[in-house]
């Protein structure tokens, strides 16, 4: 259950969200995500202005798309709504052209399709099956090493550790340096000056340059060796990616690092918090552990680890009764679509046995649907299968600390205790 202070914060936020004039609603403010109050503003927009034009000094003008059906209409129409990095890519912020990361999620066909195919074998069914035993063994070791009867940070001890080990395996990255992957993921998605990760764009560029230098050494080793099953080797040997520029190599690396890190790690923490705040659902899960199969996609829907994606209109269009102009910035708020009860029954409730648990937007749709979605689900499924028999109780003993970001919806701290 939420604390009285948290409930009061939510009440005040809802009053503000429904009291503001529509033209003053700005759902990009990171503080709304840090306080987990942005949902009230999305609720207002879904009701009163589901395709909402807003202009602010940082992002300029953009359309906020907040209903499930409208988001699907954008996400599945890449011929009209472009992801091309030269037009702005997937980022709400229009970085200078030289600073834009070139990655296949920020490309349109055919280049997108060719580069995506270069890495998709890493999550082929046979490969996932071969990784399952390793993931389960590592999960068991991490859980068995947790302290009992004392508070600790679940984010650091479980979520980050498990996802970073997985990333190191996918890249065949030196295991002793694996926490560099976590750092680079955080730096890549940070907003310099608004969080405590990096202080400036220059500092961010320096650290991402270190990421590029490290992976360039791995590339040089593997491009001259026989092809292997890791992501660096796949990129080095595929005709579609073998001749990437350094900027494009860095962009695709960061895409794979962030994609393999943030969705899973924040769902690992978000699931613990959701079940703590919905004890009746935890009781049902413990009574019937087979519900893990539907629990996992419900956690991913509920958490929505990546709150939005951006597109750029290639032509004039109509969306939700609004006229979208060629060149307009269109932002799909997945977090809002996942709470739209026009599409999802009782969308504001956490329900672990939904009839259609995968009816969510967290992985996106269309050609850009997350390439690693099945791997993320498998990691979460194994975590809960191993966790339930080990820990009769997981106590959340303090308020979670959330990331200062309107893109990554995650946690920096989740204090828990495991009673014996």
C-alpha cells in the first residue's frame, strides 16, 4: 500500500492535472516522472485532448499522442511517421545533427530492416533456449547471496546485477568490467544538468567516447576472427553493419545496451513494488505460481520502462481529429496508452491473470517492436520462478527513488528486507 504522504502527493497532483488549462499541461517535465504523478496528466489528456499540441523552450512544438488506438496508428505506419535520425529520430529533443546517434531504431526501411536482421539471431528461439540454464543459475546465485533481516537496495543487488550479467553475455564483454555497461546505459539516457549522472553534454560525450573506444577494441579482435554468436561479432561480420561509421557503431551499441538493460532492469524492480502495493495479487500468485506466465507481461505493462518514442510526420495527416503537418514532431506516450481503458479493461488496475496480458505497448509495435522482447520476458519469468520459493515475504521498507527522466521510467533505489 502507498504511505499517507504518497497518497496525499497523488491527490494534489490529480487536482492540479484536472485544474490546469489544457494549454499549460506539459507532460515532458522530468519531475512528474520522478514523483510518479505524470499519470494524472495523461488521464486528463486522454479524456479532453488525446492528440495534444504543446510548445516548450527545450523541445519546441510537438504532438502528445496519449490514447492506445492513436499510438498504434502512428507506430504501425512507418511510411507516414518516420524514425529517421536525420529528421530527429526517436528522441523528443532535436540534438545538433553532428550529435545525433545513428542506430537502426532511428532509421526507416530498407536500412532499418537490414541492420536489425544483423543482430536478431541473438534472440532466435534456439538461442534463447540455450541461454535459459545460464540465466537460471545466475539468478539463483544472486538471490541466494542476498542479505536476510536487513534492508538493501533491490535495484543494485538484483535488477542491475542480473541485467548487467546478461548484457555481458550478449556482447561477450569482459565479465569483470560488466558494470561499465550499466554506466554507459545510464549516461546514454541521461539529461545533463537535470540528474546526477553527468553534469554536461561535454562530460556525456567523453564517457560515450570511452564506450566507443572499448568496443572498437573488441570489434577489431572479432572482425579478424571467425564469426561467433555474440552481438559484436554479428555486427562485425554482417554485410549490413560491417562498414558502419564510428558514430553509427556507437549508436547501435547504445541501442542494444539500453534496450537490453532498461526494460528488464526496471521491470525487475517495478514488479516487486507493484506486488507490494497490491498484496491481494501477491497472495494469488503465491497460491498459484503458474500465474507467473501472465504476471510477467502485466509487470511490463504496468511499469512501461520506456515512457515514449518520437516520430516525424512525412506528410500532412489527420490523427485523432487533429491536423498533423508535414515535419511535425509526434510523440507516442506508451505509458499513457498502457493506462487507456478504452483498449485495456481496468487499465488502472494491476491484475496478474489478465485474459490478454500481452496487449500492451511497452515493446512498441510495427517494424520497431523491441527485438529482445522474448528475452526480457524470459529473464523476468525466471526471476519470479526462482524468487517465489525462496522468499515467503519481500518487504518494501521505504519509498522508491525514481529516475529523473521522461524517457526511462525506472528506479535508482528500492529498499527491501527479506525476513527469515
